[in-house]
């Protein structure tokens, strides 16, 4: 094989490798650029978990950032906002990681309000509240993965709520008028200031969010 032939073969090989690398990189970028729909998948296999003893709750926000609320619910809101950024964990119910209902149960429990563990049971606690009467501390329910209430968060006032969604993986604040939540809103409940909220149950009825595309079921 002369040097010219060898050079030609080497050049072709390099071009093929460059093309293959570009195709592979493009495919990876396309996959990573597509956001997962809420509620998202569980933690990928092999993902490392932070040992519980190393997880610390964020410092509570300044008083000026806490929406107005009354009585016990002022404390509920302050506690909830103190855990912004805590990671989502399927089945989680403590500050090492929360799912939506575990977060709500834990926060209310710190203030003597014993809520059930599951969303569907939390949806039967307290009394029904019209959306235009929602105030800080009320529970907001959404239909996300199953018929009826399957996601819950805590109203903050000013059209916002704090919750622990699996999408984007951390406790965070969002407007409940956002199109995703507006289409999936099913109702709001007010937990009365009692020491055992599980005793306060009332009939429930689906609600239609103003401007909602469809009625929740």
C-alpha cells in the first residue's frame, strides 16, 4: 500500500467517525431537550440518593415574603415556604424528600393538624371553598395522573401555591392560573383549625376553574 492510498483511507475513516459522532450527539441533545410531562418518572435507576443526615431544610423566608394568613395557617405557610428546594421523592413524607401529599401532611402536622396521607383522602378533609374565596392555607387539588384529585398543594394567596411536584423535582411555588394547572383544577378545601382534621369531612363536588378548558372529574 503506497502512502497516497493510506492517506485516502485515513481521511475517509476520519470523516465517517465525525459523522457518527455528530449523529450521536444530536440524538442525545434531542432527548435531553424534551421536558418530561408532569408528574414525571421516578428517580432513574442508579441515581445516587443523599443520605438523610446530610439533608437540611432551607432557612425560612423573611417575614415580608410570607403571605398574610390567620392563626395556625400563618405558621403553616411559613413552614411550607421554609422547604422550598427540598427534593421530590416518591412516597416521601419528611424533609429528606417529599411527594405532594406527604409534603402537605408533614407541614400541617407541624401545626397540630393531622391530615390523611393520600391525596384522595385529603380531598375529603375540611369544607369546600369556591376558587374566588381561596385564601392562604387552603388546599388546592388537581387531576393529574388519575381521575379525580391526584395532586395537592397549599394556597399562598395572590394566585400562587406551594407544592411538591415530581416535574423538576423540588418543592416550589407556582401560579395556579397557569394553563397546566387551570385545566386540571378539581377543587379547594379549607381545613378548619381543629386538632384532628381527619374528623372534619364533608361532601365534595368537582369545581371548574374559571377559564378552564374542561371540567375536572
